[in-house]
C-alpha cells in the first residue's frame, strides 16, 4: 500500500502470481512459501524481517 502498487504490478515484479499475492494479503493463504515471500520482499526492497517481524526494530 505504501508504494501504491497494484497486486498485478507486484506480481509482475516479483514473479509471484497475483492470486497468491491476494491470498497472502487478505489472510486466506496462511502458509505462504518462503520462496514467494523472499520474492515479494525483494520486489518491495524489503528484508524478510521487515515482513515477518514488522516491529523488530522496536524489539532492540
């Protein structure tokens, strides 16, 4: 949302199918693969920690 990208655009950049991105986003895919999450993180220029532990900076 922060980048204002559509799911379709993120799918094109990441190589992860748009329906999979939609399912991850709306919580219907409870266990996304590590590989898909890695691809999404890279496309968003994020680290996996930023996705899985969004408040990890506050933990220090």
